[in-house]
C-alpha cells in the first residue's frame, strides 16, 4: 500500500486569497501538499486527477459558484467521499450555511479565518478521507483475493482433470491397468454372471482381498442405492450398444463408515457375432479431488458472502450510525436462524455499553438487558481481552449473563480499529454449538470492516454536529442582538440547547442583585408549573447554591441525592433524574443560573460540554443586555415624566394668562389625537403631536396683556404683534432638542389651506398634516368658548363655519374626518 503525501486542494477565483492561504498552511501543516485552482471547472478536473484529502472551496466565483462545484464533486463516484469545506467572506449568512449542508459539504468557515479552526477542520477531514481510502483499498484487496483464490483452485482442478483424461486416453493403458494389482478393477462375465474384483478394488473401501467374496452382493451392499440404480441402467446401455463406454462418479461405503468417492469407467467386450460377453472396468478413488472441489466452493462462498455484506457497508453515502449498525446486524443475521444479533458499542466516558442495534426473533427480550463494561458477561470480557469468544453451551459457563432464557450458544466478536476495541458483534442462538469455525472466520473478517465503517460514521457525524452547533450559536447571537425581549432570546437559546444536548427540560433564573434573589424567567420542557414561582435566596436550592458559589453543580441521580436542596415540592412530580446547574456570569457579575433537567441518565461528552459553556456565555450576555436596556429605559422614563410635567405647567400658565376656559388645552389635545389616530399617524408621531398641541399657543406668552386681553377688536398694529405668536414659539422651543419634532403645531397652526395664513403663508400640503389637523380643532374650540372680545358661539354655528371654510381655511380631507366625528359625540 503506497502512502501518499496528504494533499489539500483550494479553489478560489482570487489569486491573493490562494497566496495567503498557502502561507498559513505552509506554516501550520508543512506535511501537506497544496494544490490550487482559480475556477470551479479546473478545480474539479484537478480533484479528479489528484484525489485530494480535503477540498477548500470559495462560494462566490464567476462561472460555476461554489455550491455548484460542491454538488458536482459529491456526484462523482470517486470524489463523493472527499470532504469539502467552504471558505467564504461574502456568503456567511444562515441560508448559505444551510445550502452548504444541502449540497453535502462537511465544513463551513467564514472569513476572516480563525486559523486554528481551519487547521482543526482540515485535520478532522483528513482523518475521514483516510478512513474512506483505507476502506476502499480493503475492498479492492478483498475482491482481488477472491479472484486469486478462485483462479488457483480452478487451475488445480483443471490439472487433475487433465491427468485423469490422459489416463482414459489410451486403450493400451486401460488394458495394462487391468493387470495392475493396486488399481481397482472388475471383470464381469455376462455368460456365467460371475464377477471378479481385484484386491485393489477391495482395498479402496478398506478390505483385504480375503475378507470379501467376488460376488455382486458386495457391490450392491457397499454402494449408495441411488448409484446402484444409475449404474445398472448404464450397463444395459453398454450391452445393447447404445453406448460403447461410460464414466460414472458414485459413493461407496468404507469399512470404517465414511463415504469414498469413486470414479468408475467401464466398457463391454463383444464376441465375433457382436454379442456382449463381458463388462470390464476400473475404479479410482477421487475423494481427494471431491474434497478440493468442496473446499473451493465453500471458501468462494464464504469470501463472496463477506464481500457482498461489506459492500453494503461501504457504499452507504451519508453514514448514519444507527442505520449503519442496523445494516450490520441484518447482514450478519442473514447467515443464521433462531439467532439474535446485537451490535454493542463502548461509549466514551461511560461504563454503560450501548446496544446500538439488535435484531432477531427475540430482539425485544435481549434489548431489555443492560451491559456494563465493568460488569459480568461475555461481551465485557471480549472488550477487555480483544479476543473472540465462541461458547457452544452458555448454560454451563460462569461468565455468561442471561438476557434471553432460550439462549444456548453464543459467539462474541470484537470490533477493532487498530488495537482499540470499539464494540462487539454478539450472536446468540437457541441451538447448541451453533457457530462453526467457519462462522467465526466469516464474522471476524466482517467485523474488521464493520468497525472501520462505524469509526468513519462517527467521525463524519461529529464534524457535521460541530458545524450544526456553530450555526446554532450564530442563530442565538442573532436573536440576542436583534431583540430587546429576553423571552425571545432565551426561547431560541433553550430550543437549541435542548435539541443539541437532547435534554428533557431547561430553565433560566435571573438574579436580582438588590434583593439577592433568583427569579424564574424562562423554561422549556416542563410538564408542570413546578419552577414558575421560584424565588430563591442566594444559597437556597440547587440554583441558589450555584449562584452563591458561582460554580457548576451536576447531580447524576436526583432520587439518590438526599441533600434536601430541592426547594420546590412540585419538582418531584416531574420525574427528573439528572440535574445540572450552571452560573451565568457577564462581565464578572452573576446575572442568573441556567438549569438543565433530564428524566433518564445523561452523559455529556467533551464537545457537548464546550457547546454548553458557549451557551451559558450567550445566556449571560442576553440577560446582561436586557438589564442594561431596562436601566436605560427606566432613566428615559424618568426624564420623560419630568418633561411632561414641565410642558403641562407651561400650558396651564398660558391658559390663565389667555383667560381661556379651564381645560381648553386638554380638550384640543384629545380632539387632535383622535383625528390623528383616525388619519393613521404612527405612534411615534403621536407623541410629538400631543406635545405640540399642548404648547400650540405658548408663543402668546410674548404678547402683552393689553393686546391679548383686549375686550374689543385688534388694531392693525396690534395684529402685527399677535401674528408673531407662532414665531415666538418657534424661537423659544427650537433650541430644545427634545421638543424640536413637536414644533409643527406651535409654528404652523395659523397657516391656511388657501395660503392666506401666517406666519409663512404656506399653502395646501406644504403645511404639515399635524398643523392642518390642529387648525380645525383650535378654531372649533375658540369659537365654542367665551373670549374677551366676544361671547361663545353655539356648536351648530361653529360646525357650520368649519364646513363653510373647507378648502379655504381648512384641508377638506381633515374636515371630512372631523365633522362626522364631532357630530357623533
Ligand atoms: P384664539 O382666540 O384662540 O382664536 C383662534 C382662532 O380661532 C383665530 O385665529 C380665528 O381663526 C378663530 N376665531 C376665533 N374667534 C373667532 C371669531 O369670532 N370669528 C371667526 N371667524 N374666527 C374666530 P386668529 O384670527 O388668527 O387669531 C389669533 C388669536 O388672536 C386669537 O386666538 C386671539 O387670541 C387673538 N384675537 C383674534 N381676534 C381678536 C380680537 O378681535 N380681539 C382680541 N382681543 N384678540 C383677538
Ligand atoms: C461394480 O463396480 O462392481 C459393478 C460394475 C459397475 O461399476 O458398473
Ligand atoms: C448480550 O447481552 O448480548 C450478551 C450477554 C453476555 O455478554 O453474556
Ligand atoms: C432549583 O431551581 O435549584 C430547583 C428548584 C429548587 O431547588 O427548589
Ligand atoms: Fe394660536
Ligand atoms: Fe388656542
């Protein structure tokens, strides 16, 4: 087996990218050869020529894009198992990652590249490729072996046959052989019906010459009955000249009981009248040749069965461990009846053995039983020793652990990758001594290939999982950044947590620093409301302990933990077995506790632990963000209240000076808001309209009492000053940042639709909508109120006036909303 230098192929349309990649890889992976291509088409051609171990692929390229290239590679029978990792700066979004998975990529890295991540991925991918290559070579070797064995045995057979044919060839030799005493000869006189058997004939079936008479009964007794019949028929044909000689294979019973394969040749001898007078012939012992034939058939059968079964393992395109295990036990079981077959795997960091697949007529019974690495049983023995155990009778063996009452014999064969035992193929049969040496050989050759396929599937799924987890972390990040609602962020987070770690329930408690209390925030997977009223003081309950000590707690079996830490009595009804509590710490401050609950045994591997710690980091950030946000919101709210009070104070002061009727401001505000709502103004605009309406006449603060409170009509000079009140408002309020968006109404409420208003003489839709709305409300309210210069008008008269001014003073569209609204009230 030639060992090839490992090779990376990078496909990217930008030469600079390739150059810098080259620099990185030369430093970190000097043992690798790097090939490069500047477009998809030449990249694929290069891959076909060089069979790289891993392909790094850009997405955005002219001509064929990376997805199309990946699809082409995965459709190529030779390259489909070559891992592809996308490297991209532009397409880092969720959809692209999902597409990458869809087109079959094994990895996805966004630029700027994390070099150590890149190197780690390449190393993992190369392992996958090496396992694939090893499997393919084994498969090729295996078929070569079958072919060679077949050729050898066929040659041997052909030689024997030729030798026998040579013998037959010469009549002379045949006559000679008649006299050679060691050969098996017979001579039957048809006239007297006497028969002569040579001593060699008798020796062939284990007798001395003197032990047997020369008598037909000897032949009839020692020959298999169906063969006697065949032979009689042929002899009749010889006598009647239908044939002139025959060759027949048959079996005779040896003195010691075994069967001897005999080749019989015979011919008839005729007198001058053409009448048959004798039949003469030879017997040759062909047992050895028969056995060779049998051996060939058996060994070819064995090899080809193995070949077919392992073919099924190697061709599965995207190996999934459960399906693979199922395929393995099914393939093995095809060979046996009344048998159960289990595939049992050693689990990392666990004493419990995982019965991944079991099939057979009693599978349900077998599936119940639990096996432990440190416990008793044949399977644990095989894992410890690495050797095959084949027990013809389990009922008498002390190591055997019964999991099926009718088991009688059992064979357990290790699954090995190199020297490491990763599991066992275990067969149990109802029959005693069910597994022959040949079965043992077959199962163990098959197990070697199955072990590789399993290892490959595991490598493959761990790199797929890693990618999916990365995608999850990104999604959670997005949810945290995009939302100020803790419920949404934590829901997304708990969903990913539960699906990746496969746990039943999880909850987040947030920490209120001022009262030193943990409060229930969010949960998923609970059957009851057990946790929802949780308020734990620091140090109380599991969570309180996690918070106080700021360190993780893991309780593998809650039912055995009598520490009394469980504060919530309802939690007992949930049937949880495993508990994990993890502190959530942001910027060195405790912000909460993440709790995980599971109803059966739970084992987190290193990768899962890493993922979990990434999640706790994110949960802490989510809570911290919300805390920051609500602090900010609170101080905003304080400020807003202060502003509001100030504005109301000003409006009140003005009402008093203007001698308006009490509540004018409130009335105009309410009416204005109602129209604004009906006209579909957004809620952010509404805030400013409210403020603007309250302050609409604030500019009158600059109009002297003698004008503002004058009982009669104003003179032209007085009007000049009065018309300045919107301008005063503008000048005073515009320096206040907070009120600038509210200025439309104070500044423009005396503009007219026909352009004849003041202070700027705006016309039609040049006038802000808020001002057009407010103008109607202001005039209606002014007319309905007593003024120093006149008495209040009746409502009918005021409404008629508004209608009459539609299209002159007022925007007709606003009038059409206003009139029916007031009429209804
Ligand atoms: P205001 O009293 O709040 O009146 C607002 C608007 O309602 C007026 O804007 C006007 O369009 C309408 N309006 C009020 N009363 C009458 C009325 O009797 N007949 C008609 N047709 N419309 C009326 P305008 O005219 O620009 O006045 C602005 C402000 O000037 C008034 O606010 C008020 O403070 C003052 N003002 C207006 N006319 C007189 C007046 O004859 N004598 C005095 N002392 N002040 C006046
Ligand atoms: C014999 O073998 O003794 C009987 C003759 C025959 O083979 O046909
Ligand atoms: C099995 O449970 O499949 C095998 C039992 C044993 O190891 O004896
Ligand atoms: C926990 O939140 O720690 C579980 C509830 C409890 O301890 O009562
Ligand atoms: Fe005004
Ligand atoms: Fe007013």
